C-alpha cells in the first residue's frame, strides 16, 4: 500500500503540472506534454539501473548480507549518475529535435523553454529512483510514501505561485512548472539521504562512495539495461504516439496528454503492485521458495485485475467529465478537447486489463532476475506490432486519435500474453537460484 500511494503521490506532481498548465494555456499544456514525454523516455532507460537494485538487494537482504546490499545500491547509484550526465547533453537542442519531428513551431519553442529547466533534474531524479529501490527492497516503504507526499504538496504550492504569479511571485507560466519540478526532486534526494543515514546506518551507503566495485557494477548493469530497454519499449510506444498525435494537431495532442494523465493515474496502482511483486519474488528467490513465488504471483495478478476492472467502469461511465477537470471553462477549444479526450479515455478503459497484466508479469520476472528475454518480448509487442498498428489505424484507415490509441491496445495485449506465459511456464521454477556475487 505505501508503494501504491507513493506512486500516486509521485503522479500527483505530473498531474498538478497538467491541470495547472491546462488552466493557464492549452499550448503550454501541449508543450509540456511533448517535452515531458521526451524527458521521460530518456529517464526510464537509466531507471533500469535503479530498478535492478530492487531484486538484487532483496535477495541479498534475505541472506542477511548487508555488505552485498550496500555494494548493489552503490553501483546502482554510480550507473544512474553516469547515465544521467551523458544523456542530458542532447536535451539542450530540444527545439531543433522537435522541429525535425514535424511538431508545431510554437509548441516546439515552448517545449524547449520547459526542457532547459527540467533537464537539470535528470541526475537527482535517477538518484531518487535508486534510493527508492534500495528502501523498497528492505521493505522500508513508509518513508518513500511520506517523502513523495511532501514533494507533491510542495510542487502544487510552487506551481500555484509561479505559473500564475500568485502571492506576489512572478508569472512564469510553463517556466514556473519546470522550476517546481526540479525543486521537489532535489528535496526528495535530501529527505531519502537523511533517512538512510539515520535509520539504516548499518549499510554505510555513502561511506567511501567514490570506490568502484567492478564485479557488482557489471551485475547491476547486466540486469539493469534490459529493464531500461523494456521500459523504453513500452514508454517509447506512448512517446511515439504523442509524436504522431502532434502530426494530427495541437488540440489532439493536448487531448492525448489529458487522456494519458488519466490512464497513468490508474497505472500507478498497478506499478505499486509491480514493485511489491518484484520485492516478494526477489525474497522468495533468496529463500529458494517456489511455492511462495507461485502464491505471490496469483495474489498480485488477482489484485491488479480487480482494480483494472473497477477503473474501466469509471472511465467508461464519465469520460468527458474526467477530461473537463483539465480544461478551463473559458478555453476556446474546450468542446473539441472534451470530445476527443473523452473518446480516448473510453479506449483507455479498454486497455486497463491488458496493461495491468503486462506490468505485473514484468515485476514478477524482474524479481527472479529474468530481464533479457522479457525485453525482447516487449520490443516485439510494442514496436513490431503495436506501433505499426497505431499508424495504420490512425492514418491509413483514417480513424484518427482513436485509431492511434487502439494500436496501443494491440501492443499491450500481445505483451501481456507473452510475458505471463514466460513467468508461469519457465521463470516460476526456481532452479538454480540467481544470486549476486
């Protein structure tokens, strides 16, 4: 539950940005959508190293090996920082990149302004991701929740002041939203760092931090890069859909951004189940307990499916009402946004079940340190099947935004089938245990 709630609180930061920028200006919302998508797609690849910390540290913790937990986490931090420092460089040319991708010039210019600020949160954001993986593996999840809630509240306050110029602050618009995002990430680094030093001193996580550990770094890298590329395969599918939606029009892109926010809100719950599945599977692996692994798999899949069905019912019952929360009453494009966004929310309701199944399967597979084959399965599902289906339905058959989203459904469905089969047929058997070192 703390993992689910912390994901929801983390999502509240993005949701707050979308809501307030939607109230401020639709073009600003479209720009933050495309820039945020660019940032996120680069971020999630590096987050693979952070996510690799969870199953490795969980298995080591089950063996009461504090030294190995420290080694794994440190090298996860090393790889995250190195990756972030490298990938920040291309983001300085965001406007040129977006124009080359045939995005609207006004949207591209605003997106560039937004990116020049948020790119500085790449390093601290990946550090936060690694620290959360470390704490989750040790089942210290409450601090993750409270730190994220604090960040979400601070983000809302800074947004309200800087986007609109309230409380005597300057009206910075999209720049204000970017400044708020960077500020809260830096705060999260401080909170999680202090907690680790004071509550978990036995791990000595930051002592002699500069010392390299090539053996463990290699293990984290080998497990982490397929996780990152798997996330890229899925996230890239949605990013590519945002680019293609931009080809249709700025209003359609803004509606797409709203629908993505709503679908992502529900996804945060499944992501919490995914993280819990990784921790429990990792600990079952450390105990060599196949029976516990099977029971945990059945339980987490069942819980995720129940929530997916409930979410689908809500989405189908009030699609335009949900979209209306993101659009100001005086917005000239309000009617079009409600109509297009409402249609996309209905499609999002359809893919809730398959989306939940694929992400839970990934969590279980990561827990048993099986990442390479799932990466290939994801790449095929999303890029060989899902993305072409989106293009054909949207442009060849002229189904527009709805057709583009139905392509996403197809890709997610294929991924869910392949990944679940992989877990239940092969990965659920613990022989031999995969351990670090």
